C-alpha cells in the first residue's frame, strides 16, 4: 500500500512538471491576450486547424495564372497571442492565426494526424518562430511536436475565457 502511494505521488509530480514545461513560454496579460515567447521553448496553443490554399512559386500571387497553388496548415487561435522574441523586443500583437509545420509524415504528431484533425479544435505544442521564408504565409510559424484533438466542450471553455 505504501509503495502504491509513492508511485502515485511520483506520477502526480511528473504530470505537474510536464504541464509546467509545456506552458512555460506562455503567460496572459491584463487584456486577456496570451503572451508567448519566440524561440526554442515549447508553447501550447489552442485553436481550429484548417487548410488554406495560397499562391506559391514562382511569384507568390503576382502572376496567379502561372503560380503554383499550395495548401498550408493554419491554426486559427481561440485566443489571440502577443509574441515576444527572447530579448523582449519586437512584439507582434493580436495574432489570431499561425502556420503550423509537422516534422513527421506518419505517427501521432504528423502530417497524417493533422489531416485527420482538419476542422477540429486542437492543442498544438511546439516552438514558435517568426516567418522567414517565402513559403511561410503568417507572421509566425510553429514547428509542432505534439498535436491533440480536443473535445468540443474543451474548446468552448477556452473560447469563453476570451470574453
């Protein structure tokens, strides 16, 4: 019985540590906007995952008849975010969507899993960076390490915090 209590205590502490690490880069300011840090820290964002079609190479919309059409994954955030770089400079405020990338083709945190989650409310955990490439269409991008489809009531609870 004592051993079981120790194991339970260990797992509770482990769960609390994992939760703290997963949201270490995110706080909420007085206006109710999530403030996230750019860089290598893991950040958790919640929103609806959608696919958008954009004009790609060679001219990214300047010549639509010859530009390639590409599909991108976008997380439409339940709560807007303000992003600050590691030095606290260069804040991007009121962002309500972020382009997301997945490193794997198959598995629970992959392109396949993302495709099955289209139109659903999800929790995405990963690193957030400013857009730097022509194929990045939002101000920020997230390299997703973990993707979880949420229940509809979980998403509504987060949305209710917005008001």
